[in-house]
C-alpha cells in the first residue's frame, strides 16, 4: 500500500490540527484518505519506542476501549 503525505504548506493538514501552537509540517498516511474522516472525532496515542511490557498492556487496553 502506498504511503502518502499531507503538508501544512499545501493546506492538507486538518484545520484544527493546523491551528495548534506547533502543528506538524507533514502527516503521512496509507491508503485512501477521505477528508470527511479528518473532521470526525479522533484520538492519538503517542509513546516511547522502547515501551515496557506494562506500558504495552495499558496502551492495548486503552486503544481497545477507545475504538469501541
């Protein structure tokens, strides 16, 4: 699946995200991106690359609950 990008300069970054103090300059995504999906409620989980077993367990549980 091809990796695509949205850029702040190109106006592709969703407006709420573009208005934060330090918005990302580029967002990468895979697959078709429907602009209306960017307007729906969303959440991001950001963490360490070297996660502990406990952190991984809690993250999986949290993601499962949020997705539900």
